[in-house]
C-alpha cells in the first residue's frame, strides 16, 4: 500500500537549493538544460535564476514528453523534436547537459532522453537531476530520496 507524501512549494525551494549547491560544488554548471514538460520546469527555473545571477547564459529546451505506463520506452509520447534537436546541435563539443525532473522513479523518461541525446551527440557530459528520486543510482543530483511505496504529491498535481 502506497503512502502519500505531500510536498509544497517551500519544500521544493529547499530541495532545489540543495541540488544547486551540489551542482556548484561539482563545478557542473550546464550549458544546456533539458526540462521535460511539465515536471522538469520547476527545478530548471530555479537553476536558471541562480545562474542568471552568475552571468552564464544557459540554453533551455522543454520537450513535451509523456510516459504512459512507467517502464516501457515504447509508451513515451515525444511531441516536439525540433527545439530539442536544435539545442543539441547548437552546443559545442564537451558541453555539459543537465536533465531536470520533478521525480525519477522508474527512470523511463530520462533513459529515453539519454538515448535520443546519444543518437545526436556523443561528445558531451550529461547528468540527471531530480527534486526527488526513489533510486540514487538513476540520478547524479537529487533533493530527497523516498521509498518505492511512497506516492509523491507535488503542488501542481491534481488533488489526490
């Protein structure tokens, strides 16, 4: 039986700040952020505001990706390739890409994005960040680790 864990915007701000601190400590300031709509946008925005203060221009692409059943890449609907492909082709070799997500659970969406990136570019460093995860082996940066049975409810989720 799943246990609901409710997060509010204050929680998300604290998680974002922890992730930004880890990214800065690693020296991994991305050249490109891939923020799958809609879950990746909150964290991406936090990172962009932080880096805006530091003066680095980061490219942002927000592909519309929906995972339907969880584990099967065939059940992903990628609605718009144009901005994604353009952004990948514009960055320089040895660039840094950060994929931002609200949650990495099964990892299906991020695995799919990594597959698409590698079809276009192999000369870049790609890392994954998530506000929350259930498996630390699927992300480089995360705000909080939850158990598999936890059902995470974000402020933007429909009332559950």
